C-alpha cells in the first residue's frame, strides 16, 4: 500500500505513493479530530428532522488541501446521532453533478425507504422517513448506493457515521465515559484531488495510498470508549459492501 514514509513522526513526512505514483508531504501524528455532529431538530410532535447534503468540496486530508466529495461539507461526513424509538424525517439532497442516492447501512428499515434503485438527480432531494425500532442501537454508517457508481463515489469521500443510542447510554457510568468516533477510510490523492477513478481491475477490491482515521494519518488518541466505522474501499463488490 505505502511505498514508504520518510522523515515521519509527529508533524509530517513524505509519503511515496504506489497507486498515484507521486510524493505527498503529509501531516502525521496530530491529535485526533472527529467529524462534526449533524444538526438534528427534535420537534414537539416527536419527529426528528435532519438533512444530509452531498456536494463537491475542498477539504483537508492528512494535512493536504484537496478536492473531494463530502456530506454536509466534511470528509468524513457529519455524524448523524439518533436514539432508539426516534421517528426520523431525513432529507437527502444531491448537490453533485451526477446522480446518487443515500443508503443507511445497518438500519433495519423498509427497502421502500432505503431503495438503492431510486436515484436522486443533481439538484433534487429525497425524503427518508423511518422509525428506529428497539434493539437498533449501535454504530452504523451512511454512504451512496447508485449501482455501478458506489465504489467511485464512496472512494471520493462520501461516507459518514450514524450513532444510535439506547436507554443503556443513559446509565450514569456510560454517560460519563469519554467516547470517541473513529472512521477508517483509505484515500488516493493526486494533483490536489481525491483520485476516485475505478476500473474493472479494481472490481475485487482496491486500497488507497493513505489509510486515514477521521481524515488524518496516524493521529494520536488516548481513550476509554471508542465507536469505529470501517468505510474502506477494499470490499467494493456489491455483495460485500452491503
Ligand atoms: Cu452499505
């Protein structure tokens, strides 16, 4: 995966990439940052509303400024934090210039709501309405699911975490515990952009040059409680991705 990392350690180093065949001066060993929380509106009616927007963005990955695709203008996408029993009205808006859609990976909801065959065209929105049943608590994630384009769009940066809390999370000891969210995702960066090109050679999987955690290379963290999402691009065939 990595041809070599020289002059590394805390601060930075030169990464020789195999896939993009270039040298990258990257940031390493920095304190771990986490994706922002997605804004959630809890209405008096009991409904929970949120919006996820896919768009082209300029962002920072491993200390590099790059063009990528992001959800709510970040890579990884903003974290959607919900609770068991929530009645959710989730609006997905496509500000990309290509069709896409939204898949909520791991949620037990109707395929009529989470339908990978329904495309959201550029500039359009789609409403996902569902209820989170008892027992659905855990760490999930969301990503695009347009057939034939999943790997390309996901590799370009589109993925984010869904955290569903249960009543157990209100136990004082658990509530008081320090919690961190780690999203593992590999990237290839060349010419100032996330290179998401995908070929038949990649059909059984591919690795990006940069294995990142929350968009950082080898960040540092001392922690008690971790939530982890692997949004890596290796399992790209549909039956392995979902
Ligand atoms: Cu999935």
